[in-house]
């Protein structure tokens, strides 16, 4: 800490913040330093994950035979201290953390408790709905299936509509659907990552804080990012802060005499700070192309440096206009890369298909505010003639859910119409990659949809897949009759 705070054995400097704050992950408001004790726990959780995924190592096989005896490590029976080695106790310590990040991916729904297990939301459903008396709390998720799909009428009797819409996005009830499985919730592919286990030690269900993420992703020199971080944390040494730390007796502003010099006063309200801001902010409208957030941070930094120069080095005047300092060079430098990106013009037109082939265009949509998702698609033959289409409301979920569901319904429509040679076009690179890797997605939340039904479709189909440009996608969106299921 002395090293980080700039102090040495002979000269101690003020520690601006606590070590615990420095050691929080960046997305939780810290600087991302890692405490070895926390890192050790996250790594032990990884050992637990490897056992959960049946690692083939000799060590895993020995522990499995000795302690698990065909049980899942996540359901580890209580082991008294006398009954196991210190190593196994450490593994169990890591498994406690692992369990916090696990969630059920529903397959056939026989193992997952509908109310008590963690599967659809951040907490078990028991925490959400006002569960009425007389409801069986031991029922399984499969009790809410009906004829290969969700029993929506039954769901509505026990949960509110918002939760029902989330639930109906889950692909369940298909013939041959996979077993229920526990996957790692913080990652999109369901596979354990130590970094997220480490974050889990420091946080609840809120995985990222957009404000902190925004700060660390700005195109700024590191020292300015750390300065802004200190400002956000209220840690820069204004006179108010110095009095609080018993470094001064007067909290008034040394520049203008205002009774209390806090961060807002120093950087915004003090007379000299106002002068600087007036030179930066034109009275009518913002005239520069430079990003405002970068200009904002540079100006705060400039005001702070000037304040320190004035107080400690008797520098009277503002040395120069902040617009002329590094900010312009910085903005110019950071925009060079953008200009160097080569652009090529592509002519878009209908590409004729081979004889007997049809083209399936699918797309998913997600409304930002309500998280409602939908999917639509069209099938055209090798002459560009309409063969069929669909538009579906899918409840509430993520855009990737919508894209995969779109692919699913498109393929199902194609099979129903008897087509066997299909070229799929869609704009989601992630969905296309998942579709192509469908056989290796053991832990992906949508693996059931991708590998089971679609996999079986592909046994009887010849399928090609390619990305589509936005401009071309607009054409078939317009061609689709409004809201129709065809
Ligand atoms: Zn002042």
C-alpha cells in the first residue's frame, strides 16, 4: 500500500483510500487489485467446477471415488473435519462460492424444483410471487409442461404475467430434450471463469455497474482515469477532506474564501473554476467534434492542477486556455485509428440460388425498455418467390434468445413445407457461431434448442449459413406482412 500510495520507508504519504476499496473489482468501484486470499478462493471454486464437469485427471477420479460416490459435488454431503483431508476441505470451501454462481438450465424439468431452485430469475421463484397457501412447494418444473410446451394457463394462476413471459422463453418439453444441468450463470456460454468467481466474492447479483465500466473504457491516459476514479470516490484532498483527516484545521476555500471547499466547489463552483468552464463551454452550442466526456475529464484535471499550483506554489494566473493543452492532441491521436480503417464498397443484390435450394432469412428483435422479444423470418425459392414466413411474440428475454428462436422457427417452417436444401441468412454473428458449434455447447443456456431439435432437423436437411448486410435485411422486413404468422 505504501508503494502504491507513493510513500517509502522514510517518507509516508497520505493513503487516499482503504486497501479494501483498492482491491474491489473495477466494475464494482475499485481498482481491481486482487487479494491473494480471494484469488485462492476463486481458484478453489475452479477445482470444484472441474469436478462438476467430470475432469478426467487422476486426482479428480480419486476424489470422486473417495468422497463423492456418484453424488454431484454441488450436492456434497456434509463431511465432518475428521472424515476428510485438508485438501478436500479446501475444495469444499471453493465449492461454496461455486454454488453461488450456478443456475439450472432446464431440459426435461424432472430435477429442478419449480419454487426453490435457482433457474429463471436472480433468485428462486419463491422470493418473487406471493405464493398462495395450498401450493405444493415440492413440485418440479416439468409439472408445468403440457403437450411439449409450457402450460401457460397453469403458470398464470401462480405467477404474474411478467414472470410468465420470462419463463415461456425457455426451450422445454421437446421430445428428446436434454437432461437438466447446472451451468455457470455469470458467463453467456455457461462455462466457469475464475475472473467472475472473484467478482462474485465482492458482489451480489449486480454483475456490472455501467458507471464504473464507462469510466475505465474511456480513451484517456491512465493517470486521468485514476484521478476521475478518486473524484467519484470523493477522495481527492480538498480542504474539507483534509480537515476530516486532521491534516488541516480550516475547511474554507484557499482561493475564494468560501466556507467549505468540497469537490463540487473546487471543480465547478469556485470562481476560477467557473472561468475555466466558461472558456470550455460556448454560450450557445457545443462546437467541437471532440467527445464531451474526454473534454470534461481534461478540464476537471486542469482545474485541480491549477488549484494545487495556486495554493502550494503561489501560481497566480491560469497558465493557458485548457482547450490548447493536451486534450486536442489526445483527441486527434485517438481518432487516427478510426480514419485508417479501410472501407470497401459492396454491391448488394439478390443472389440467385442453385436449383432446389430455398433461402431462409431470420431475425430477432428486443425492445430495450420492456425486454420483450420477438422473431420473424421468410423463405424464398431460387427465383425469389415467397414460400412462407412467420412472426412470433416470444415473451421477455435477451436479443440472442430471439435470434436463436427465430432460427428454430425458421427451420421448423422449412421442414413443415418439405424443403431439404436451405441457405440461412441472418445478421447475428454470435447466433451463427453458436449454430455452427452446436455439438460442443454442453453448458450453453440455449444448448437444448441448438443441439437437440435443430440437430435432428439437420439430419434431414442440407444447410448453408451466411451473414447479411443491414440494407438487404430491410428489404425482407418490409416484405413481411405486419405481425402475420403464415
Ligand atoms: Zn473557492
